[in-house]
């Protein structure tokens, strides 16, 4: 019985609270990293579609074709053309 008592850990509420805080921060970082990666992917895909729309415009494709291929709206295509 004495051996079992030695292995028990006695912690204060403050120590437990600090553990929970640390675990919460670690979990928050994991979630934040995952969200950041996903946001970066979406931004990259958007920029690639935008670049393709500019190339299509320069190649002389009509707006309707560019809309159907990129998924951009007519207003978005016009904005891309304006920004050149």
C-alpha cells in the first residue's frame, strides 16, 4: 500500500489550473495552425483563378467563357480587367 501511495500525485488547484491553461493554449495553437493552412490554401486557389482569368482575358476569351471556367462573377471579372 505504501508503494501505491508514493505514485499518487498530489497537486493544488492552482497547478491543475495551469495545466488546463497550457493544454488549452496547445490545442488553440493546433487549431490556429490548421485554420491558417486552410486559409492559405483558399487564398492561393483564389489568386491562381484570378491569374488564369487575366490570362484568358489577354488571350481574347469572352467574359461568359471566363465566368464558366473560373467561377468568378461578371462583376469580379470586370474588376480583374480594370486592375489589369
